[in-house]
C-alpha cells in the first residue's frame, strides 16, 4: 500500500457537534466557517463503528 504525504496545518481544526437531534450536525472550523449537515447517515456510521 502506497502512502501519500499530507500537508496538514495543525493550527486548523473542525469541530462537529451531533447534538441530540436525529437529523442535524453543526460544524465550525477555526477560520470561523460554520455549516449544518444531515447527520442521520453520520450517526448510523458512528453507531456501527462503536459496536465493533
């Protein structure tokens, strides 16, 4: 398997809050950008990951 070197800026981050709602996730980054995404599929993947 070939690995690609990634240029990452360790001073930037993305925070994702799933909250208690079943359908939205709030995202905010260190640059001040924010967005809402459909979190239903994200929650399913998270639940499956935590079962293993």
